[in-house]
C-alpha cells in the first residue's frame, strides 16, 4: 500500500508539473506558429537516452538522402549515443523548453515508442487539441508477436510482415487502414551481409517482466529479486559448469544482456568466468551485438526477428511461460517461430551444444520460412518509411 501511495504521489506531481509547463509553452509558441522555421517540422525520437533503433536510422537516412527536410531528433546529451549523431545542431534535449515548443509546433511526431517524442508521454492527451495538428507515426521497436493494445491517436503503425499486420488489426480494429507493411528502418543495416559476419558469440537476451519492474523501488530490492523465478533460472544457467566447459572448449564468448527495463536489477547477476559477460546499457549497441553474434537465446523478446532476418539460429528458453502469458502479455496463440521452445536448463544446454556442432547454422527449412515471413528483404526500408510519411502529410493538406 505504501508503494502504491508513493507511486501515485510521484505521478500526480509529475502531471501537475507537466501541465504547468505545457500551458506556459503553448502560450509562448503561439506567435511562433507563423515562423517558417517550424513549417512542416519532423520530430523523431526513441527513448530519451537512445538513438539506435528505427528512429535513428530513419533520421540518418533523411539527412543523407533528403537534406531539405525540416527534421529534428530528441536525444539527451548524456546519452552514450550522442557522440555518433550527425548535425548535432538538430538534436533537441528532452524536457527542455525547446523540446516542448518543437513538439507543439511539429507537423510529424515520429517515434519507436507510442509517446516517445512527446515531453509528457500519455499526459499530453488532454492538450492535443491545442497543439499544431500533426501526423503521429509509430515506427515500433520490435515486431508485434502477441496481442498488444495500442493507444488511440496514431496515424500510422509500421509493420514488417503481413501476418504481423493482421494480428495488430485483429487486436486493434480501429487501425484497420493504418497499419503499413513496409519494413523497419533498422533492417536496412541487417540486409548487408558484409556487415553481418558473425563472431563466436552466444547472445542471451531475455525480455522484461511487468510483474518484476517495481521491485527496484523496494528497500530490499536485491534480496527480493534473488528470490524470483527469473533470477534463479538465469543465474543457474550462467553458473552451469557444462555451459562453461562448452564455451571454453569451443573458444566462444557468452554475453548476457537483459532487457532495458530489467537492467537496474541485472547488477545482481555476477560471474567470474572470463568467457561470460554481463552486458550493461551503453556498453553495447544492440544492433551491433545482433550482427556479431552467432547464436541467440531469448525467451519472448521480439529481437528474435532481427536475428532470424539474418538467417541465424535462435533458441527459446521459456521456463515461466504460464506466468508470462497471464501477467505480462496475453498470448496470440501463435507458436514462437523459426526455433525450438525449451523449458528446462539441461535441454537448453544440449540445444546450444548441437547448434555449435552445426557450425551455428539454422536447422533445415527455417530459411525458406523466414524469407516467406518478411515482406521485404532489401535496403529500401528507410525509403519506404519516408515516402509513406510524406504521403500522409500530403493527404492532410
């Protein structure tokens, strides 16, 4: 109860602060509506401290191919991605006056997250009638595999497979004509085989659990987390002697890289084995890791689609399947594709060993299934995304 009250107070204060600032900047921005500087403004973003997903690759493509586009990118200067950003004069610091004003005056709100480019996330909804009319494009940050409800007010949702499009529409019938199967922008980098020569790396990328996220707020967070099934299962796997011997014998590295939402608790995972690394945010670029790794082990993460897009083997370790589909996302009923679903540690170790013996190649038949699943397998995803956004803007005029 104490945690719920504390959480309610936090969000209540945040809402009041955001509302006050929004009213101030709505007033300030009113005369700026007539300034050509803000005409047809594209505002792109991901998480406030990240530029490595579909938003970043679309932004980079626009600067290189359509430099006359009035585009800005929302990113913190403290981000480890900031140094690589081209044209830093076009970067907007999240939460600043500039961020509020540019959002209010933008014609396009483009993000990998449903409220990612907005300074107030879902709190902005009551203020939408007062900001400049804009097209809101949801680039997504992963292929939708299970039934997920999307918020209202999106003008376009980007998909990479026709089956994904059908699932999104089935779960969100209001978007019947607003889901476009044109491919993720970041896939342009995955289509270049010269960039994707794998190294001897086994990548472990479990997704987060909604029911575990609030543990980090507890005073005894580490103690509570270490008693969870999630921690016990992955810690046991990382400590498995057979796994360690296998890595050593095959001269392979293993990188354990939990979902961003679990990173605060991931400090509890430790290892003294030089072949096993516990990854931290900022230390690795996810797309680079996917390109360089030879085998992916995940549970339910949509990152699997990026990996199989490159025709590389994936293994599923779903030791808490019943909990996940009751407490996290409801299952779509569609099996996880292109790999084996395993439920116990020893079977997982055996499957990894068998995959190594196959020279880290996919099992026969999966490649044809993958090529059928993805509508496009080329380097024109950014181009298609750009053309769609332009078309949406033209329809609005």
